[in-house]
C-alpha cells in the first residue's frame, strides 16, 4: 500500500510539472507565432483598400468600422478595429479610404496567428491573449510549487507513508487528528483538478489552432467560398442575442475534387435550415469553415 501511495504522490507531482511545461510551451509558441506574423508585416505585407463606415467613440477606446471586398473570394465584408483614444488622434472619419495590411500566408502550412491593422497603426502582439497565457503559466507554477513544497514539508509522502488525500480531514479541510495522513484535503485536490480541466481545452486550442477572431479575419481575406451540403443537423441549447439557437451541422463539400466532411456550428443556420449553404473554408486546412449567409 505504501508503495502505491508513493507512486501516486510522485505521479501527481509529475503531472503538475507536466501541465506547467505545457503552459510554458504554449506561451512561448504563441509569442513566436505572433512575432513571425508581425515580422512578415514589416518585410512583405499584403494590402487591401477599405472604406470607413462608422467611427464610434467610447470613454477610452474608439471603434473604427469599415468595409472591404476580399481579394480572394470577392465578397463584401464589414469589419472593425478598436484603437485607444491616444492612438486615434481624430485621424479617421466616415467615407475615408484606408489601407489594411495583413501577413502573406503563402509559405505557411497552417495559419495560427493572423493580425490585420490599418497601415499607420502600431503593430504589436495582442495584450489580452498574452496576458491570459501568462496568468495560466503562473497558475500552473503555483500548483506545482504548492505540491512540491507540501511534499518536502511531509517527507513521508515520498515513501508512501502519507497518501495524496488526507483521510483525517473533512471536505473543507478541518482536521480531526493532529497527524496528517495525506498531502491534501479533498477540497484542495478537487480545486486543482477543476483548474486543470477548465484550462486544458483553452490551452489545447491555443496550441493547435488560431483563435476564433483570427480565424474569421483569415477566412474573410484568404478563405475560399463554396457551397456545402448539410448532411445532418441538430439544435443545441445556447442562443444568440436575437434568440436563434445554435445549430450543430455535419456538412460536406469538395475541395479540388476531394470530398471534405466536417462539423460546423452556427446560430445563423436556424433562420434558414437549408440543405445547401454557402461557406468559407481554409484552403490550407479545409475542415476549418465558417457559415456565410
């Protein structure tokens, strides 16, 4: 029994260290991806003309709304870029023609980061996702450090004389005996596992794909438009601001003669429920799609 306890304790410590490494790798990888994209914007940016349709000023930010025709799929899109008041400087106005810049993705096998800026806008890594990644790393470091210190304070945990969960503590940690029989009480362990469970999907998505915002930006400017057949669909529970239910679709379409089958979720589909729909898809990874109304 003691051998099993020792194995479980050390394995849990290794798991906390593994998650910390995953978070650090995700942070570094996303900084590298963003830096490469920004470097492409400096050396060889792609440009497109757009027209300002509205300027919305708030307390600290200004939203620049504009429209443009995609150079790839020839569709008209409405979009928006948010600037701080200090960066705005009253330089944009309705009906003004502006130049958007975005990175050339021709030599990329997969697009993970796709920024686009107004030509004279400062180009920097997005603060929000970067700050979130740093916080996740700090959370991972905190859990690993807490576990390591707890096992150092209780040296019998390395030999298995002390288990992972203290059998003498209640769910909320009130001790019923003076000598601990475990490293953590049940509540602490559950909190750790919940944190890992909640963060895992976010970190995994950051590692293997672009964010929803960057995916939409990329598909608008570089995506291929085609018609897809809705094979099956069902409605989920979530609704958008207009009360439309989210539809979970299984669709199929052809990319250069190859049949592509993939899933697509959209709140817009519930308004039409058509058998054939217009979509934009990523020519580099055709299963990345977005519904076009």
